[in-house]
C-alpha cells in the first residue's frame, strides 16, 4: 500500500543511494539527516530488484523518476519483472 508521497530530494537520496550500492541503513541515515522518514527494508529490496535494472538500462530514467516516480505498471510496460502483490500505481519509494 502506498504511503505519503516523498519529495524529489528524498527520492534522489533513495534511488541514488541504492543505485550506488548503499545499504538500507546508510540510506536511512541520509534520510534522517534531512528529517525524512526511513525507507522500510521491503521497499529497499523492491527498489534494488525492480527499479535498479530499469534505471541501468537507461540512466535518463533515474532523473525522470526523481521528479515523478514510475509505477509498477510503468516498469511492467518497460519489460521489467514486478512483484505480484502490488497495485499498478504503487511506487516502492513511497511505501511505508
């Protein structure tokens, strides 16, 4: 279930940190520094598994995702494998 929408700066920390190989704990440390709620482990793993391959195929997608995150439906349309238990409009970075 999607939670409160994150701001672009927070998504930049999340996506950039995960794409750069940071641990969930380190991403959460950076989020705390800007007074943002932590990223749950399930969301961290979903981004690593489903979003990182999407970004790696075309890095311009990363910038676009920071501004307006792709939904799982968009990932599926792009040919990425998505989890079976998510709604098409869900975004892992916004999950609580």
